[in-house]
C-alpha cells in the first residue's frame, strides 16, 4: 500500500503561540495572549458586521482583504510562496511594460534594454522577464532583478551558451517593491470574546532572489475615541527560506467594541536604500460558537482522466476500484454522468461554475474565466467556508481563474514541472496537512490529481496487467493501444488504493459523518475505441462518460444508483442545494448571511439521489473544439447526438441501449432533426441572462513552467 497521510505530531496544533514555527525563522513580539480554539468548533465572522447582531449563530466569516472590509483601495492581488497562492496585503500584480524583440550583439549574451515603466508608482520595482529564443519554440524565464529610483533605462545582460541568434522575443513585467511604510485599515468590526485574527507572513520569493531585505510587520487595534494599541509585531528575516508562516492573535480584549484593525509593513531595519516585499497572507477573523457542534464540510476530489466504466471493472479477475466501489455504495452512484468537454480546463471550469463551455468559454490554460462568473470557491467563501485547493497545475492553471475564492491554493510541483506523472500521494498529503489545521472549521477542500493521466507509469506493484497481444504485430497501433490500456489499469488500481487511504484518514480525523464528499473526473480516455489513443480528439462515450459518486451522511441514503443522464454542470447546484436543504434534520444547512446563488446551466441532483421523480430536461450537453472539427454533443438517457458545426463533417447519432460502443451511425431523419434542434438549444444558452464573458474575459500567455508541464502531459501546442 502507498505510504502517505501520516499522523502529525501534536506540535502542529491549529492555534498556538505567535512564535510557533521555530528555527529562528522570525523574531516575534506578541503583545496579546493567543487563545487556543477549543473543540467546540470554529466559525468565521461575516463580511457584513456593522450591527451588533454578531452573536447570532449565522455570523460566519470575515476575510479582511476584501474591498467590503478594507477602508479604502482595491482588494490585493494573489501571490505565490512555496507553491501556495494566497490573496495578500502587500501583493501587487505584475504589469507588462515591454513586449518585442531584443538584440544580441555579442554571441552568448542577450542584453535587455527598455525604458523605466511609466506605471511604476514606487521607487523600486521587480523586473521579471520571459524570453523565447529564436532557436526554440518554447518560452523560458531569467532570474528576476530589481531596479532602483535612479533607473531610467533598464539594461541587463544575460549570459547563456544557448543564445546564438541576434534577436529574440521578450516580455518584461514589473511589480512595485516596498521601500517604506505600507498601511491597510479595516472598517470597524465587532469581535467576540473568542475572536482570533489569523494571517500568514512571508516575503515574496522573487523579491528575495533580487536582494530584498528583511521586513517588519505590525498589527494595531483602534477603537473610536481611543489611541490605537499594538497587538502584534514580527520580523520576517530575508535570510530564511521563503515559506508562509501562520500567525494567530486574540481579539478578546476588544469584544463587543467597534474595532478597526491596522496592518503595517516596512523593510527593516530602516535605511535610506533598499527594498522588500512583505506579504500578509489571507488575514481573516475566526470565532468559536457554542451553539454549533458540527462543522458542515465539503471535499471535492477530481481524478483526472478516469473513465466512467472503470468503476466496478476488473482485469484478469482483479477488481480495479474496490475502495471507490465501497465509497459509492455509501451514497449515490451515477451510471450516466457526462463531462462537458473532452479535455481538462473546460470540463473543470464547468465543474466549478455550473456553466457549459459556451458561456464560460475557458477551454485552455491561456484563457482566464470572466471576472463576473462566480466560481464555486467564491460562493462557498461567501457562505463562511475556509477554502483550500491542492492541484497538479498545468491545465488547471491558477491564471485561468481556478484559484479564485481559495484562501489556500497549492500547485504541487515537487517532482519538476517537466515530469508528467501524477503525484497523488504528495497531493493528497498536502490536502491532509491543511485539513489537520482546519478540522474545527467549516471547510471546502478541492483535490485534483493527474495520476490516471498519461503518460502512464504506475508503481511496479500496481503495474501488473500485461494483456493479450495475440493477433497483433509488434509496433502496431493495436498493440500500442493494448499496452497503454494495461498501464492505465495499473494507474487506476494505484489511484484507488490512495483514495482508500485518504478516506480512512478522513474517518480518523472525525470528518466522516459531517462531510459531503464528491468524487468525479473531468473526462475519460480512448484506447483505439474510435481510432484514437488519449482524449480531446473525439466526443464519444469512452471520453465523455465519467464517474460521479456523492456521499452526504444524513442526507443521501446508502446504495442509491441513479441511471438518469447527468452532467458536471450539476455538481455546483447540487452542493448548494445540499447546503440549503433543511429536511429531515440534515447535517448540511446554511446561514441567512449566505451569498446568493447565481444562475446555472446545471440543476440539483438531490431529488434524484433521494428517489424523487426524475429531472424533466431532455439532454445534457458538451462541446468538442478542434481546428476544423467543432461539434455540439447532446446526450439523452438513450442516445448521443453529435452535430458538427462545420460543413466537412456529418452528423452522428447512436442508440446506446443497443450500441454501447457507438459503431452504428443512425440515419433516421427524425433523429437527425432532433439532434439539430438540441444543438440549436445549446447555442441558445449563449444569449441567456447569465453575465456572458465576452466583455471581461482575458487571454494571456502560459508561463514557462506550466507550458513545460503541459508538454509533458502530451499537450504539444504549448
């Protein structure tokens, strides 16, 4: 069995003294005793705290970086430290100021030369550079460097033996650096006696690489009519590794008083020259409530590339998914769950927004979802959930919008971005590490792994399926398909074992009975089914059908098997319905302060899982977009309709009741007309009143590390 999800020592407690991480990383002065949050549960204060009704059970969250809480200025940007992205006070977005050709007058040397950015509002700036060498089709980056207040023309030589041509493409960005005192102030808040201020401290790693100094961070409390009081002071040393350092400060002394919090940071010690980039990550308030004894949690697990027909399957008498099968038997299993797109980015965006690709239009990592389309994590954050995600990057690039709404967003890259193999043990362990610090809170955790994604390399003890090559020639396409399918089965077997350990760990943490767990995938995989190996090429059942398992203790009876066709766009509406429902003394509910739910293309599956009359919709939809091959797919309970959007392809219709492998294209005029009508219905969703993305969607280049990971995963157009 895989060795993961180890128990942590007691020293990793959720709340402890301010100087909790040792090793001399930071020097601390904590002026208010930190309160240990007990076992009675920890919730978070709401954003709307102008009244004294905060003692109601419905008060759940305050994220202090929000524009609804900060006294002035826009919300801060999201910065990454040690593979974890967090919104942070002091974090500034990089702004592009140069894009064009650079000259190389001396062989082996490339000279960056550009004027000082006009938008640099501070004395110092951090310059980050991406270069596409003429000898290569791939983008790379060079170490960041800083410019000072006297710099008018940026000149930076780059020594490299690979530079041979005389000109190269380059993109330069700048972000301001701190050379003096920075300050942020919240609007008045009303702490309870058990209120605790949580935040993380770090220095931006890119700034450290460019010579950043140490920094001091201080937090003050201010009650109207009184002088401000120092709550917290800490020195972040530039000599220590760049990691997030969690901090916890009690606000008991200010219970029931309208209190503004003031955060300050500056390079330390003060000096006429030099810069730093201190970050105050995800500052928020939490408090204990004695009236709510059980958190209501959500864990969403995406096993990338897992086919729907793998559940309950066996190879040579060996069951591939015993743990997933046992989990499914404890809740609801969906026999006909469909993805919305035969590739990762668009399908996951449908999962996170409840919208089809025709509306979110985020089909590859170079596109960012529109700002006015709410993400699942944003909705749940507004309802009081601590939010965290651990992904394996690439097609789920944070720059596409997947990190929006998450307080903690880790992209696991420990084996190097050019390594394609999944890292499921590291990914799940990182999720458990976060959970162990948040078990007393109401949380949403999203886990994603490429373990089942090609190229397949299961551990030796799981690489046990050799298959039957009889009748195939060495080196033939058929033999390659069989070999790939054997290795894929090994990956499925291994992934199932790790999922089993994760579920056991959740049980040991006491989370089994109060946590909604959803396990699904984004698409399947072909092994010569229709002349292809892999995915993204065709919209047939082997790629479009996915597993969907939902366990909601006290809400969904064990052993539910749903045969109606459903979609990934149904996941988010289902989660929110389970939270909103109060029937039968359900564990899951929500507060009156919950953020409203936006409109979705998807529908709640709660009725189906409870055995109520089925959904009345005709079909679920999907798209397949490839150059010269664009189709709209409609899937009913019985048929698949593939309607091309180009003149060069013909419509395909399959009756899955008698043609499970989709080999006999039906030519019935009535069915063809129905397929065209369904395709028109799907296209009509574009004009629905759902805040379409066209005006606000952003397109950007993929960063070099993500591009390398994409190529390793087989996406050769990056």
